[in-house]
């Protein structure tokens, strides 16, 4: 069966410090991978998605970047965190399938980031 | 602009009662509509997925409906339980490469004993 891991679960960082959040998927190959941010009382906002190693699409201009060094590893980074980067970060995966399929996305447990 | 709007924003009901959550969307090109349940501090978990040709789909005590003409969906919860307390998120999938999702802000449901 497939599982998705994220770490750390919670993180408190000072403004201006770097960030690295990691997401790994087990039990599948060549998945689509996604990074979302969820602000309090708001819907999930897609930050990045990847359809393959080294292939990253950014949805919104921001202070963050993403990388996919391995097939089942997705990393969210920042060189200098801002207060506005605080939020709940979710990684998700889906099977690489045609657009006519359901192509469900499966979410990880999330990382709660607080920037002080 | 692709948007998903949900109502009510929050809801409190007594255990054992039924409730219905609403979702309106303006998303194109539409692929499918999903309802997710998200417990506090956890990732969302899928309840139902429907394509434009499906009018209703059930998952236990959860029944989702879809009217593709009016671009409305509802999630009906029958005989609510305390464990139903969560945020319920309506999500529409775009029919395009990457299968991107457009999320509603969610309805926070609290079931009281």
C-alpha cells in the first residue's frame, strides 16, 4: 500500500531563517507530487506541483521554492522565511494518469510552520 | 476565475441529527468534484469523488450530490456522530495536465452530545 510522510510535524523558525520541509511517498512510482499551504480559515492553496524528477511548476509567486531530487521525494524550501510564510503545509501525491480519470490526491499529515 | 464557495462557514448540530453542506463552483474545464474531511491538524481525507455525469455518490453516512448544470454540490451527513466533527472541504479538479485542484474554504462542523 502507498504511504506519504512529511517531516517535521511542527516547526518554529525565526524570520529570515532558512526552511526545508520534506515529503516522501512509498509504495508507488512516478507519482504527481504537490505542495499546498493552508492558512487559518482559508482553502488550501497550491504552491507547487511536479510530474517528474526535476520538473517543478509554481502556481503563485512567493518566497518559497520546491525541488524533486528523487522520484518519490519532494522538498519545499526557503532561503529567508517571512512572517507570512506561517501556515499548515501539506504534501500530496496522485497517480500519473490521464485527465479523464478520477486521479485522486492523497495527502500527508502536514507540517505546522510558525514564523516568529 | 476558478472558484469554489462553500456554505455555511460553520455549523453546530446535535449528535444523531442530519445536516447538509453546500458547495457552488465556477471552475473550467471541470473534471470532477470531491468532498474531503479534514480533522484538525491533519491532512484531508477523501469522502467522495464524482464526475460531471454522476448525480449522487454515497460513502456510508455521507451522500454527495452534483448538479453540473447549476454547478452546485451538496454533502449530506445522516445520523451524525461526534467523530463527524471536522472541516468538510469541497474540491473541484481541473481537466488539465497535472490535475490541479481548486479548494473551497471548508465548512467547520461541530457535533455536540
